[in-house]
C-alpha cells in the first residue's frame, strides 16, 4: 500500500505500506498489519530475538474454520452476485498451503533471516473473474469492469525469490 512507489520498482521484503496512505484511505487492515510487524521488529531488537517474518499477500484456499475470513469474502463477492462489476485494480495472491509451508521452511532453516514476501502472482481483477468463471460457470460472476474507459491497471513486479531459495514451489493461483 504505497501510492508513491514507482511502477517499475520490484516489490520485495524491503517494501512496507505507507502508513499515512493507509490511514487516509481508512485501510485499517493493512495499517494494523504494518504497525504490528514493526512493533514485533522493535521488540525483537530490544530483546535480542532473531525474528523471521513471513509476509503473505491475500491468501486463498481451503478454510480450517467454519467462518468466512476477509480473503474468502474477497472471492465470494464475485460468486454470489454481490458485485455486479469488478474494479480496475490488482491484487497479489498466494495459496494457504504455500503460506504454511513457508512458515515451516523459515522455521527449519537456520540461515533464514529477516522478512519473506509470500506471493505467487499479481492479477488484475479481470483475470481473477476469468479464472472464477472458468471453474464456476453456474455463478453470476461479473464480466464488466466498473471503469472500462480507463486503461487497465498493470500488475506490479514482485520478487518471491527468498522463499524459492529455501525450496518453496508456489502453487499457481489458477489451481
């Protein structure tokens, strides 16, 4: 969440959300995640703890709990007809099993350090609804963008190389 990041900048572990932007847009989820992680880093430094953090993007996949979470609601709104048109925006995604494996890999690898961006791909909402329509043709998945007159937002570049170097093979979002 950084509107000032140059489009050619590769998003990786060095990137953080712009807290003022999160506050101004009332994106309290991203704000809270960033503030909580920074507090963890500050506490770890003060106590001499070797902190390693896996930073997942929007997580998709099987649920363990019987209730819906924010990530699944993101998908559900396209399946249940709550959203008639998709937005001209992008989102990074990762499979929940990959997030779990990432945590195991950083825990079991003594050389693991710092932050690890856990993302498989960045998709435009149009690509997401195309995937959903393929798997769920019986659902009222939107086919039109809310602002078709504007150029399609381009996905940003990102690097998940640190986790790949630990042996993680990401599950494609299309699966």
